[in-house]
C-alpha cells in the first residue's frame, strides 16, 4: 500500500507511517475481512444480538496490539496520548480500515469512540481522563455521543432541548435522544450528552452544555433500537433513549456551562475525514468485487463475459477515476488540518464530507448492478456497504447543511468576481478600439450571404 500513496502526499508520510500502512493493509486483508462473517455469525439472532459482543473481536484486538496497530487516529503534536501519526498518515490507514466491518474496532479506531476520545483528550479534566479516557484508549469499554433528538430538527443543534438543570452538586437531565450510536453495546459505559443548560442565554450558541453520563445511571431507558435500511448494526446499534430525572455530579460537565458548541465543533472536524477515508476504502472494495464478477467465466449474458461489454468497462474506468479524485480531496483536507488546524480547514473538510459518500454510493451501486440480483442480498458485502455509506449523507450533519455553508462562503466572492469580469470586459472594449476590430458574431456572415 505504501507504494500506492498518491504522489502529492508521499513526501509527507514518514517511514514509520509507511511501515504501519503496510501492516494495516496486511492485517485488514488477511485477518479482518475474513473475520467479518464470523463477527456477524457470533452475534446470533433475536434479543441475544444485544446481550453480548462477538468474541472474534477480542482476538483481533490482541493481534492488532501485538502488531503495534492501536489508536493511530489521535494526531501527533496535539495529544500526548497520540500514537505518533498525522491526520494525513492516519487518513491513508483509515482507507484500509474502511474495507472491513471489524477492522476499525480491532485497532481501537472506531466511531464514535474516536471522536469521544478526542473530546476527553482535548477538553477533559485529569479525573475525567483517568476514569473514561484510559479505559477507552485501552479498548476496555465503549462510548456513545448523544446529541440528536426525535422532536427537533437536530441538524441545527441550537434546537436541542433536553433539559439540564443544576440542583445542589448535581445536574439533572430530562428529555430524549435518538440515533445514539453504540448505545446498544453491553460494553458501552459512558454517554457524552449535549443538553440545554442555559435556555435564557441570548446567545443561542451558549445555551448548551456537554455532560458525561455513565450509561448505568438510574433514569436512563433504551426504549428501542433503530434500524438502518433493515440492518440493526448489533451489537453497536443506534438507540432511542429517554432520560427521566437522570442525576450526575456537577463535576461531570465538560469544559463548563454553555460551552457545548465549542466541544461539538472541535469533535467533528477530523472525524469527518476518518469517515471519508473509510468510505473510500469501501468504494475500493466494491470495485474489487465488481472486477471479480465481471471476470467470472460462468456468467456470459448475451454470449459474452461482462468484461467484454463496453459499458461495464466504462463503469470500471469511471469508478477508478472517481475514487482517485475523491481520495485527493480527502488527503488535501487532512494536509490542511495537519498544517493549519481543523478550524481553518472547514471548507476542505466539508468538500470531503459531501463528495466522498456520494462517490462511494455511485461506485457501490455499479458493483451491485454488475452482480444482478445477487448484489442486493447477503451473498456479497455490497448491500450492507451501501446502507452503511448512505447514512454518511445524514450522520454528522446532512449534505444540505454543509452545502449551504459552503455555498454562502463561495458566494462571498460574488462582488469581487463581478468587478474582475467587468474590468476584463472594459479592457476588451479598449483593445477592440486599439486594433480596429469589432466583436466576432457567429452567423452574421452566413446571413449576409443569403
Ligand atoms: C446511522 C446514523 C448514525 C447516527 N449517529 C448519531 C450519534 O451517534 N449521535 C447523534 O447525536 N446523532 C447521530 N445521528 C443523527 C444525525 O447526526 C442526524 O440525523 C443529522 O444531524 C440530521 O438531523 P435530523 O435527523 O434531526 O434531521 P433534520 O434536522 O430534521 O433535517 C432533515 C432534512 O432537512 C434538510 N435540511 C436540513 N437543513 C437544511 C438546510 N440548511 N438547507 C436545506 N435542507 C436542509 C436535510 O435534507 C435534512 O436531511 C446519526 C444518524 C444516522 C443516520
């Protein structure tokens, strides 16, 4: 894999990262992808899907630790807990991890724990870090991030309304959350919750706080688990959770009252790049399956193998172009985060967040089509990959929100480019006068000949 790093990025990748990248590829190809169906089989059926987790993951974690593949996501230079890689270097690794369902968790780089660990590392007190960050970094527990609510349009987080009131030395929470990813896992021990603590604050961006709520706190009920196109994503899952007079110590607040927005913005930047790179890995895997299918000698519609039908090769070529182009967008965003920080890379992060899932869905869909009906059932990984990637157009904010912000920012150049174009037109008029010619009008000679 390290010999395939795009030229634009190769000089920024350390020797240590190149070696790790090769190890990640080997680990994913040889151990994780073959373990994916074992994981699914070990989850079992019915209610038991939520009362245990597949043991194969523990063996993979041991092997990953032995290989030194652990916590590669925390960027170097920012966290003392970092494994020593840049966002760019980890981005290249995340592409491989995205090819397998179990791989991200096997190397302790799975969402939402990665973003949650960043919250603890960046904003947590020493006590919060020892209690929650250490076991998360060791892969002993899992976590969830609870922001979205069923009753409000949560893509605009100022709407979040779960109440959070101070009573003596405690915070008391009431309300409901849904799409709480990871809440189904019996190892999920801590929720990072965004709630409204200061509804009277005139600044709508200072009304919310983030608070740490242990998953076993009395008053919390997981009402149901939500499905994604029919997949339950057990044992991780997406919970609909209610809070009734849930009490936590006042010291469980992160950073301080009214600072929720600061935290969620800090949490989401690099995580979007991780999702994007994993989605590129999924697209690469879909292309690999498509190549296998179109070379299958047993399948010869209309007397030819699929690879001999021109349109199919065009799908292959287009997929190659689109994956390679999308990868450059993501790596560019990763480089900008490394050099200037996530805040100054918002445009590049949004470009990747919007473009990559759409690209990956197109590629996966072509692969599905090449398989015929087999492509939409459990006999290939394509159907579940499509469902999984489709969620990325909603999770961490729907496409439209990012596009609106990007469109607004791009449009700020409106007056400047108008002035430039008008100046260019004026200069052309002066040049017409200087050279004694008039603007060429196509068709005027034809009319005069008639
Ligand atoms: C698989 C999955 C996992 C998730 N995991 C988590 C999690 O762990 N924790 C968590 O808190 N949340 C999670 N979410 C929730 C996700 O972040 C929200 O669904 C998302 O932010 C959108 O919020 P909403 O569903 O309330 O949609 P709404 O805010 O109601 O928006 C609905 C639609 O309105 C449109 N829209 C919104 N704003 C604009 C605009 N400005 N211009 C034009 N159109 C617009 C968009 O098309 C959008 O899809 C997850 C979602 C999914 C699907």
